[in-house]
C-alpha cells in the first residue's frame, strides 16, 4: 500500500515539474517542487509561517470545540423527541445550506477582522454536521434497547447516558470528523478573503507580492494540516467506536 502511495506522489511531483519546466500559465506561475521545498525551508526559521499556523489552529480548535458541544447537546435533545425531530429537521437543513462566504461581510461589520470572526463562522458552519448526525443517531436508537433500560428502572438521564449516546456514537464520530475538516477550510477561507491572521492571509500576502514559490509552500502546509486533521479524527473515530460492527475487520 505504502509503495503504491509513494509511486503516486512521485508521479504527481514529476508532473508538476514538467508543468514548471514548460512555464504553463506564465513564467513562475507554477514553481518546481524543488523551488517550493527551498522556499518552505527558508520560511521556517523566520517564524512567520509558524505564527500563521498557530493563528489558524487556535481558531480552528476553539470553533470546533464550541461546535461539538452545541451540536451534540442540541442534537441529543432534539433527536430524543419524535415531535421535535420532525418539526426541526427541515429548518436545520435549510440553515446549513447558507453559504458561509455570504456571511463574511456581515460578520466583518459586526466583529471586525479578528480571531472571533473565524470562530463565529466556524461555529455556524460546523455545528450543523454534528447536530444533524447526532439527531439522526439518537433518533435511530433501537426502541427495544430503550424499553429494556426502562425495565431495569433507569430514569431518562440514565437511558440517555448509558443507552442512547453510546448507540449514537458512530453518528457523532462521523459528524465530528466532517466538522473538523470543514472548520479548517472555513478558517483558511476567512483568512484568505477577509484578511484575518493565519495561513490564508499568508497565502494572499505571498500571492500579491509575486512570491510564487512561497505561496505554493504555504499552500502545501495548509494541505498537510488538512490531511493531519482528517487522519487524526479518523483514528479517534475508529478507537472510540471500535465495538461497532462498521469498525471491525
């Protein structure tokens, strides 16, 4: 498996090198992988890249944490009631369809170009997948399991804690994994479009300064962050739900 992946990466790097050699898009538009690596190595000692990554990761973490708490709590509450589930699902589907880009001008007017701007937009975008997945997971819990818990004289809170939430964990894990990647995309997008401090702002700075290799080096860092987030949350999801049939070999 790893040999095949390495071959694909090598082929991709070779293709990019050919594009750079042919000056596709104009001289310097697509730098060679070697130039990108040199720019990345040169940028690390300055600390500018590390500070940008920290600004992005900090807003990502806070926004995702708030989204997780709000999404799981509200999703468990709504999903446990057939009436609330049926009455709100359509509204939630509509609200999650609002493009976050369309909210940037309003958010800038209210909050300014600050870290809070990124956090608020991350919460808006990422609460929905966690909320809807939690709602579905709680709503789809087998009624017989709840009846069995009640027959053992469990109260509503105990049923929720020991039956409903564990049964809904595969849904919640999927929602959190989706939200984690979306949160990073929102952070970098807001930084790029609104000028908030972070990786996106650094990409824009290099682009407007004509520093093609540095711009692509920062894009590579953003891609590595996305891969790391996806992989980490994938591992956590498999570990937390290792008892579920979907996670068994």
